[in-house]
């Protein structure tokens, strides 16, 4: 069985892994030989061309350092000010500085040069996310002939949003150099296929661009998930119970509506609070008996658009407080910090409503984690954006258009009024879907498709056949 090399922008750090994804990939790596390759988090004037290997909590990690200017162009620049907003259809929030592409390309070349000397011919390489689209091209230019797969964690854009990205044709050519391109949802594969079938009309000079040949690359949807049964156990763990007790003391009889997100404009946070404001304005019966808790730790806060989202959220939370708070009742709590998974699991279980309303999202793991954490005898209700990849997995959630705050307010009303039996029926179907699309199945399915003969399951199957 070939080794597995996972490549992502950052490698997992010491201590308990923060996200389900890191836990799942760690588990995959623990089952076979290989290592995880990525940026160390260090910025230096003259990075070594050699990767540093170390063992972190039993996981072999190889890291390189970057220069500050390269990192800026690659990370805050091309990746997060061009690709992220464009792929989320927010061209209004993109900063198109074409020169960032050079830094983006340079960092991908640096990754490839540092990785190549450590590759064996039968290694399987699994590259993660939009920061590293050119990596297969760069490795292949240096002579690598390995099976290389790519997984896009964010949505694939519509063709015209893609055309707005500088060098989009080169990026698509880069994608065609992977053996397998995995996406979150059928919607993404459809958008990709539309691009592949009707490629770039013409260049500035009016000459048709040479179209990209995708015939050697396979593209398919591999929806990511969480470990719902692990969340079910976590939600009743001592650490979760401690958090639940703390919050229950302040909530008393109020029903909790919970949002948990990175502070990002794609998550629809101001619209969500506005929907809650409409719920309170439209129906006085929900005042004093409901409470919205939004947990949203800052992310990418060196980027202006993220600071603006944070300001917008501050403003609307302040407005709702000013409009509805009373000396002995506050309608919402807004917490700008990260919590460990046990605390989150406890809060998910305590919540009557999980409010997951991104404007656009690759998948949204919070939806999966919320479902996993519920009490089967008295579950909460998932209110879910139809523009999250999760909408394809969880059709039994209450589905909303997050741009339509009247509709979201109505969905909140329905969720808060929903009888217990209907909550149980809906949750039972949601939990079955969360189990079917677990993160373990996701990584197994992707690797099985990327390198059918080399995964442990198929090897065992062949031996026992
Ligand atoms: P994200 O945009 O980060 O991920 P999401 O899928 O919701 O979005 O994952 C967030 C993760 O961070 C969850 O595991 C959640 O528990 C955790 N988290 C959020 N807020 C937290 C807090 N306050 N404290 C601690 N942990 C918190 C990108 C894509 C998604 C895609 C994932 C995985 O944008 O669409 O689902 O990758 O592929």
C-alpha cells in the first residue's frame, strides 16, 4: 500500500485537534504510512528549501517557512481576497490585485520543490483547498508521476464569477492536472461541468483561449461530514455538562437559538440577527422567552472586509439590544471567541434551534455537529440555508433563503413552535444522513476513488475474497 501524503496550507498543531477535519485526517494517516505537509506558520527572511520533519502527537509533519511578502500575496492576497470571495460569489468584496498571483504561484512552487525529494513513486498525494490549486502542476513540472487528488472545501463558482479571477484559465488547467478533483456538493460539480463544457469565450485580444483538456482528470462530489456519534458522546461529557449548567443558570426558562461560526462574511451573520429582530418585532410572545447566542471568533482579521463584517455584526447586535432588552432580560449574547468541541457539543444539545444560515458555504460542519449533539428524546431543530452544501444532505431541516430575513424569521417561529414528535421525526432523518455522510466515510470514499488498489479496505477485501 502506497504512503499517503496530505498537503494543506497549515499542518495540525500540538494538543487536541480543533476541527473534525483534522481529527479525521489524522485518523486516516494513523492507519497507513505517510505524513502531513504544509506551512509552519513561521515567516522568515530566507526560508530553507528543505522541509523540517517532526513528530507531533504521533503524527509525522513536514513543514516549510515562507517569506512575509510571499505569504501576504499567497494567503491574505490571492487566496483570501480573490479566490475566497469569488468562489463564494462575493465579487463586490474581492480585491483584484493581479500581481498577487505571482506570490501565490511562487508559494505553490516552493511547496512542490520542498515536497518532491521526499516522494516515493507509489505515494498517494491528497491536496486540500483553494490555496494549493497549482500544486499538482508544479509537482508534475518537476517530474512527479504520482496519483494526486485535490479536494475543494469551498463552493465552486459560477462561470462568470470564475471569469473575474485573474489567470482563471491557468487555474483550471492546474485543476486538470489532478487525477481526481473532489467537491462538496452536486451543485459544485454542475458548476464545474458547465465551465468545462463552455470554456472561456475569448481573451482581451479577441483570440479564443486554448481550452483546457479535462479528459485525464475525474471530478465528483464527496460531501464532507463530522463524526456525529462522537458529538453525541461529547454532548453529555463532563466538560459539556459543565458548560450547559453555566448557561442554563442564566437562561432559566428561555429557549436558546444558537449560531456558531467563524466571523466571515459568507456566514450571513448580520442577516441572521436581523431575522431574529423581525421574529421579536412580529410576535411579542417570543420576547423574554427566547435568547439568541451567536458564537463567532474573529478570523482573517487583517483583511478589511472581515473587520467590516465584524463592525456590521456589532452594530446590529447593539441595535437589537437597544430595541428589545429590558433590565431583567437580554435578547442575545454575542461571544467573539473559540470554544473546545465539548463545550460546543453541550451548547448544541442545549439549543432548541441551530441557526445555520450562511449566504454560501461549501458544506458547513456546524450543521452536522448540531445534529450529532441532539438529545434523541427531545431534539432541537435545524434551520439551514439552502445555499450551504449541507442543504443537499439535510433536506429535512427547515430550509431558508438567508437573504430573505422575513423567511428566516418565519422559520425561527416554526422551529420554536414545533411539537416534540415532529422534532423527533425530523431529527431521526437528519441523524441518519449525518451518519451516512460521516467524515470517515468521506475520506475513505475519496481515497478509494483516488487510488482504488491501495486503500486498506480494498486491500483487505482482495485478500479475503
Ligand atoms: P469553515 O468555513 O471554517 O470551513 P465550517 O464547515 O462550519 O466552516 O467549519 C467550522 C468548524 O470550526 C466547525 O468544526 C466548528 O465546530 C468550528 N468552529 C466554529 N466556530 C467555533 C468556535 N467559536 N469555537 C470553536 N470551534 C468553532 C470550510 C468551508 C466549509 C466546509 C469546511 C470543511 O468553508 O463550507 O464545511 O471547510 O470542508
